[in-house]
């Protein structure tokens, strides 16, 4: 059983990720990101319930209860952040048109967030982010990985991608399409260079 400290750390990480994903979902009208926020919100609610349960069991005196109350309030605040992020994500899920200000931001922004699942035959599978150098090859940065019910936040060059992993990544529109095709085994890294070269020639021609 995870300790209250570990649960609070996970709630902090989850709520921060939810805010990033929720704002990105609205700004870039990304239903992928919005759906991830909804999933994470359920997880945060469950963690908050676990903290309350453990706090009740751990309290042996009035003094203990007072100390644990502060932790419960922090957990409640984290859940409030998560709920607010969910409200943002609901805007996208419901198909509500964003305010013109958001439209202006979307038109000027160069980054978007996507979620892709790594298929069995994908070249991404069983390789570390350091080996893949996705940022250089595709322009996409992996900000989180969902593996079954576990989340890996701020993955580094040593983080190995596995079959079935859901990658949350941000980057360019072209890069997002490349990453999707890589994850689905539609293309391999040898083909990426050709696609990027063609895109570059097309832009220079314009």
C-alpha cells in the first residue's frame, strides 16, 4: 500500500499534467488530450479517497488528526485543480466552440499535444527515448507515458518505450503525423527523412 506521502506526490504530478493537457486540449482542440484529462480526473478522485481513508486509520489522537487535516486539505486542493482541468477538457469533448481569443491563440501556436499507442511492430517499441531521439527526428517531445494504469512523468533519455504504451507528446503538426505513423507501424525511421525532406522542399517552394 502506498504511503500518504507517495499518494500526495502522485496527485501533484497528475494535477499538473492535467492542467497542461487541459489547456492544450482547448487551445489546440485536441480530443486526444481531453480524453486523457477525463481518465486522469478519475484517478485523482480515487487517490483523494485513499488519502482520507488512510488518514482516518492513522489518526490516534486529536494532535494526529490536526496534522493529518493539513494533508487532507492539500489533497482536496489537488482534486479541485483536477476538477477544473476536467471542466476545460469537457469544453472540447462537448464540441463547444472556443472563444475567438482561443481561436487566435490556436492559429498562432506552433505546438499541439497528441496521444498515440505504440503497436507491436512499431520501431518505437523496446527502445529508449535516448536511442530514438524523437525530438530531432520528428520534432515531438514525449511529456508523459501511460503504461497500463501507471504513469511515467517527465520521461528522460533512459526511459524505454514498450508495446502498448500510450505516449503523450507535444510538437508540430507535421511531427504529430510522423509520430502517429511510427506508433502504428505505418512508416519506419528510414522513411521519415524522405518525408521531412519533401516537406522542407515544399515549404521552400512556397
